C-alpha cells in the first residue's frame, strides 16, 4: 500500500491492510499492529487525524502504565522510528522527512551520530524521535542536547508520542490526556501528504 484509503473504508479492510495503514502513518512495527490494528476495525473515525489521536491515546496509556512489560512494548514501538541522520532509512516517508538532515558537513553528521548514541545511552530502550519537518541539523542537535540534559525518561516517552496542538487534530479527545508531540505529529503530516497525493 502506497496511499491511504478513504477513512470510511478503513474498518472494512483486511487485518494486513489495516496494518499497512499504520505502517504508512507511523513506522512498520509488529507491536503497533498488535496494539492498534483492531481499533481500526472496531471504531469509526471521521478523519485520519482522529485515528492518529486514538492511537496516541493507546500509546499514552502504555507510557502511563506502571507495568514494565507495557513500557517495553511502548519502547519497541518508539524504536521502530529510524535514527535521525541514519544512512539507511527504510520507509519512503522517513527518507523524505530526513532529507534536510543529510545536507551539511561530515563533521555535523558525525556529531549527530554521537548525539543519537548519547541519547540512547541516557534513555535505554528509547530512540530520539522528533518531527523534523525540514529543520536543519543544528536545530535538531540543539534540541537533542537539551533533552539529553533533562534526565526525564518518562517525559521522553511522552514527547516521542504526542502531537502539538498547532496541528488541531484533537477533536473530541480530552486535551489533558494528550499534550501531543513527535510520533503522532509525524503521522498527521504523513496523512496530509498521502491524502494530497491520492
């Protein structure tokens, strides 16, 4: 699947096709399929933004859980996103999103690689996830340094999930439950682009 079907068709898709919808919006992840593919069948969504918000609630529930297995499940899902600046990026969406990060010097590329390592050492099980949206390496690296310095693993789990209010996708969802940022923000941007190209 290379384009999103009409949102009204999602509940009638096969399990494999619903998993492909998740892959297009997020990143391929068996754990995300297990968590979310059923909700795409049992719940009707008015828009892809509403679907993304519902998945965001599921991910937030995992982040807020005191269960170690829930946190590990979440970390596996978050780890499906490629490292920023990685030379090999599997999904076409991630390749396009990170294109700006491949511009610049080899020295900057090495510094970004080192920051990825520092982040992953500081927050075991997590990968730095941010909505790149064409921002330059220097801006991303400053944010990485800031977040490494925060020493807040729960905050990082939540930051990797949530989407900014600026995207205005939170129709009917309790705003205190979702403060939104990276992973869902990326998915919302992908939904807009994939729907525009259809």
